[in-house]
C-alpha cells in the first residue's frame, strides 16, 4: 500500500514538521504542492525558522499558488533588506511585516490547522514552543538568527532567537499535539560537504554539522517518515534558485508519498 493511502486513513492524525534552512526553505513550497495535489491535509503543523514562515501560511490556508508567488519574492531574505536595530544588530521586522501583509494581525491559536513554532530563549538556552500569541512575532522569533538579528522579546520576559538551536525539525511538539503519524521535512542534513573557500562556507559547514548531529536520534525513529530533498548544489543565501528548489521539494515529496 502506498504511503499516501496510509496517511489518509481516518484513524491517522497526521503531523507535518517543516525544518529550517534559510533560502533552501523554498523547497518546502514544493512539498506543500505535492500535498495539495494529492489531497493530503495535515491535522497539525510545526515549523522552525524559515519552516515556521511556510508552516504559518499552510496553517492559515494560504493557497499554494499564492505561496509560490511569495516564495518567488524571496529577495526579502537578503541581509541588505533588513534594518539596523538599536542594539547595533540587524532586525528581521520586515519578515514580521510580510506575515502581517499576507495573513493579517492574527494569533497562532487562530489557525485553521493547529500550529506551533520553535524558538530558543537565549537567556536560558531552553526550547520555547510557541502555540499562542501574535503570529508575525512568533515567525520573527523562530527565524531570528543569533548574532545576526536582534533577539525578539516575548511576554516581556523571554528573549527569543532561532529555534534551530534546539530542534531544527520540530517533531516532539507534534507528538505532544497527539499526532500519531508524522512527516518531517529536513532541508539541511542530506547535504554533501565541500572544502570551505571562505568564512561563509566555514560557518555554513559548522551549522550543518551541528544540525546533522542533532537530528541523528530523530532519524532513528521508525514512526517518522522523512522527506529529505538533495540540496547540496544550492546555497542557503542564494534566492535566485527558488524555482529549482521548489521543484526539488516537490519531486522529493512526490517520491515519498508514492512509495510503498
């Protein structure tokens, strides 16, 4: 029996976890295209970093065609598009404005599909699962790269940064939301390393090695189905490869859904 038919069984509560990966996040859009084409709708969705941005759109019912348009406008991920904050760091408020413009001033708990996002409290090192509160602010927090963007203040007490530090592909929160069938979309660990040519390559390899080690335990869980597009040829900071990334995500998801 194809996995797609198993996922559609009435007794299955399907959870979809979208991982971080900067500009590689366009591949998530291709994954969602495969879901929509096959009439597959998750019962819960989670996201970290750019995965939180895409998860928010899915949970609030953004049509695939509109989401593809948004992905093709990924120039807003360029550092030059972000403004300096009072702390002397960059701020990703423009990302929050994207959510406000496209979805509106809504709260996470208003989503059509139960939604959560992952951030890290930089003061304590604790993982923070965001299930309530302003959607735009939560997306900003989950995608707030430490050392680059100013931390996002939450509830007047937490200072939140990117959730990849704790759980780049947020599987555990979906289990807590009673999902009994989980699909994880991992954009970073199925990559080939290359000898770094500059400091950017060094940092990129450093992050990927850390994420690889973090996700090993998750990959051993036989109850999780993984979609892992091969994205070694793509640069996390290059927003000019969006169409190809969408195709990569689509093909990888289609292959998994049609497998038996």
